[in-house]
């Protein structure tokens, strides 16, 4: 399940995949079902979405300049970022790379 987040504190702990979006963005709407699939296939991962217009801190803290932006965080540290529309396989690879590295 993808969780809507308005308080950035909710994404600062653990392994979190975050979709920064706006409701008026076509690619953002196209990415939403992909993020839902990832959340179902990777239950060990928290998946969140942040509407940047409702959470202005996101732009400052994470340097969000365009949407969609998908970011993988580990304990509040940005591990990898993807700007623009992306594929499910790219997102899964990004996450797995960092999860495997953390286990090594």
C-alpha cells in the first residue's frame, strides 16, 4: 500500500521509496499504479507519496525541482533519485541494489 504523507517525519526512518508528485501532472498519474505494484511486491519496503504542493518542505529538504521524482531513502539518507517518468523495473532495481548493499 502506498501511503500519502504530509509530514516528512513519516519518511525519515527505515527503507522508504517516495514518489513526489502533483495532482495536475500526467506522468505522475501514470506512475501511481506502478508505485502501488512495487509496494505490493516488496512488503519489506515502505512506499509513500508526497504531494509537493501540500508539503512545501519537501522541495527545500530534498531539492525537488520537477515531478515526478522518485527517491529511495534509508534512515533519512537519500540513496538514489529518479526524475521524470520511469519504469517499474528501474524502480525495483534501484531499491534492490541498496537493500542488498545494506545487508552485505
